[in-house]
């Protein structure tokens, strides 16, 4: 087994040196085999073959880096290949569970995912995102040794499993930043979807000049004003009532319209959409346009208000958020989604010397905050280079030599 930290995942078992404790816990059998269909998607030499006779659960022992727990990861990434002899191979739901290796205490439905169209002897990759509530309940019992339980939703089925990895959480300085896409792989992601119509995928940021120099963003190809959903968007232990709004960056890839609204809300497990956020017209204080005139290829800063009176009891703890841009047949990018706590101001703060200290170190702007605060950095020509809600503490930003304005403080970087 190879166990090591990669850029975005931690390998649990690639089966190159054996089963390493992996087994069919019940409902079938498992064996170590040569990779049945080596391709560029999976060129490894070995894999795990599973012959399910009764919805087999495959146990994969987990060994974590020192000091880590499963709470440090967002989920599990697994490669599957359906082998000849299986029937009903399309539209299959799958489940991930956990089992204590000593007590055999089991927790099911920690994560779920499915595949749609499928082919024999073709590797496909699925991401299983942890249900944080179920996971935290399991971890509260302080299990000394744990295995993953992987179940494919077919009673009799033959398939291969390979390259089982944990997906690392995004490391961001601001705990209110919920999506930056920087640590996600390019292509479709299980954490973002369009439930009505259209597609979305993580892409390389094509416009890194200006206010957003991130390397990746989410591209949306919208149809019929379809919402875009973001799973596990609500931080653990919080409800939507804890936030006054959300800030994000938006970039249109085409021209041909102007002025439009964006709504914010949640999508329940039953598929209902509950709206509780919108852009505010600064003149009237009522709901208004989220954007006006724009230039394709230029990033815009957008802020939506969360209206506490619109948050229902059903909606307040739902973790899947949605954004719905009210235009048809449109392609655009989202990036840097940040929730605004109710205890913080969403406007650029007039900070006192005790609350905010700005200074330069070689090649960096350094900011010390005594409270959560909206921080914006401008070039002398007025261009906004950075704007984000930062948590209390110390922050460093690498910047070229020059003169900058941070909120209302001028700083010179050498």
C-alpha cells in the first residue's frame, strides 16, 4: 500500500502491494487481481475485485497521518470498474459507511453517490462527500481503528475497486470562505451541481488579471435559470441565521444583456428550493439587481443579503446552498464564495488602530486584526485587487513592490 499526502487527496489503499486488510465484510467475496482494464484513467498494476452476492460491503482499513482524524477530510474518492457478467449497470446508487475494527460497531450512510451511464471494463471515479452530522456522531465515540465500508447498490454484481483516497479539506485562512475551488480537480465535482438543467465544472481561471488571481473557478453553462447547488456549504455548528449575507466573484463569458438578479437559498433533501437571499437596491433598500453593466472576461464583486425573516425552520440548517442567476442560456464563472457573519460588517470597516494594524514586510502586506473584518486592497489607480471578509488574527499577502491602500491605510511594499 502507498500511504502519502498528495496535492488534494490522501491515499488509503491503491492495492499495489496486496489487499492490506481489505475484505468483503459480508455479502460476497474479494480478491487481489491484476488491473482488468489499464488505461490513462488508471494505469496501476493491481486492483481489488469484488463479487457481490447480497449487496456486498467491502471493508477498507484506514490509517491516517499522525494528528489527523476523518473530520479533516471532506469525503472519499474511489475508482470503480464494472466487470463482465454484471447486469443493470447504469444508474446505480452507492453508499459509504464506517465500521470500528475492534467492536464491529457500524455506521451507515456516512456518504452516498451514484453513477449514471456506464460501460464494462471502464474506470470511473466517484467522490463520496461525508455527511458531517453522521460523521461527527461516529467520531464522538473515539474509535481506535476504523475501516471504510463501500457498498454498490446492486445485489449481484461484479466490479473492481482501486485508488481509494480521502479528499482533503480546502485550507483557507478565513473560516467563512466556503468555496474557492483551488484544491478541487478540474472537471465535474460532486460538490456542485445543476439539478434542473445545464452543467457546471471546475476550470482553470481564464481571467487572472484584475480582482481575481485564483488559478481555478467554477464554470456554469446555464439553461432556463437553473440554480447551481453547493453541497456542505454551511459550516459545522452554524445555521443560516448566523449570517447576514454572502460575497462572491462573478465573471460573464459572453455579452448581450445587462442588469440581472441572483437569488440565494438552500435545496432540501426532498428537492425543494427555499429562497432567503437576494441583492439589495442601495437606493430603495428593497430587492434589486445583483449586477448591472459589465464587460465579458472581467470579474465582478457581488454581495447578496440573507433575509432572516425568509429563513424557515426547515431551511435554517440545510447544508446544500444554491445560487440562481436569473438569466437563460448563459455561461459564466463563480469564485471565492464567502459567508458574512452577522457579527461583522459587510462594508469596508473604518477600523481603529486597536482593531486593525497594516504594515509591510519584504514582498508582503501584513494585516493584524482583533476582530473579523472586511478587508479591501486597492492599487493607487483605484483598481480593487482584493476584497474579502478576514477572520481575526494575522494575515500576509504576497504583493509586488508598490504603493497600496488597505481599507483606508496606505502601505508601501519594498
